[in-house]
C-alpha cells in the first residue's frame, strides 16, 4: 500500500529575492538611523568648530568706551564681559573679574558701601578688588586693559591672578 503524499508547491523563500525579510528590513532601518545620527554628529561638530567673533563677548576684546566717559572713582559693570571697569580716584583703569576668589560666585558692586560683595559667603572687596572681609583668600582677578585711540579696551580672554592690589596694576590714558 502506497501512501500518497501531497506534493507541496515550491516555496518562494529563496527563489524570490524581491521580497524583503524581517531581518533585512531591520538591518536597513538600523543602517538608515545610524547614517542619520552620523550626519547630525558631523553637522554639530562643524558648527562647534566654526570660528566665532568674540569681540565684545567674554573671552575676547571688549571695547568699553571712550576714556572720558568714565569719571574718577566710578565702577561700571559689563555683564557680557563678566567684569567691572574701575576708574580709580587717581584716574587709572582696572578691569576687575566679577568672579569671587573664594568659590567662584559672582560678586556685586554696592555703590552705597563702595565695595564689591559676594553674596555666597559674605566676602567683600574694596574699590580695587582687595579683600576686606574673608573667607576670600586673595584679591579679585583682573583682565588686561589697554587704551587705544582714546578707547578703553579690555581683554577678557586672559584673567590675571593677584594677591593684592598695587598701583602698577592701573592703566592710565
């Protein structure tokens, strides 16, 4: 007795390459997403490496203004440059970094007290940035100042550390 086996039609598994298997679909999807991620990282890297103009911003040259616009004994804040421009009673200029030397908090100028004050731990500094009240260990840092064609220019790209204020730190027109 012979059993009749039904013949199955041939499967299209390997014969028809035009159909997309689940595995190939996932590979293509992951490949496309990887390519997109690579493009995004590349674009962000190019934007990051693109040179920027730092004129007037922190980390570059800041044109503060004409010498005559700063009266003796004045303190003017430049928030974008992160400094205070001090014109001493003797007429010299000093650019004082607004970062406290204790823990890096931002100091404020208090004109009624004629001092810089750090709200974090109550350090205070005189007109030239010298410590009046600890815990700050030393005077506020400064930035180089130059006078060019009657304009006061501050280089916020180079903070200068100092222990105390000396008259030699003042720049005169």
